[in-house]
């Protein structure tokens, strides 16, 4: 099972913001998330026009995707 929870990297250690979902000595994968609000499109190989087109195509899914009842899929 995979479960993502948020944490903070502070003083050389990762501090979890909620209880860990498994027993001690479990394997983990840590991904550092940038605090930047803008995405570097060039680094991702996409132009501003392509990003805008993609955003407009995905916009109709946004409301459904963010409904509370969709949280059940986070556990799959």
C-alpha cells in the first residue's frame, strides 16, 4: 500500500504532519516540493501556449476531481 502524507524537512530531519500509516522500520520515499508558485515551462519542455491549451482541456475535470467523494481513490 502507498500512502502520501505531508511533512517538513527541518534540522536535517523529516517531521511528519500526521501519524505514519504503517509500523516502524517501513520504507519511505521522500519528495521535496518547491514552494514556488510558478512552473518552469521551459524546463518541462512546454510552451506557454501549450500550457494554456492543456489547462483549458483539463479544466472540465477539475470540479469532479476535487469532490470530497473522490478521496476514496487516494487509497487505491
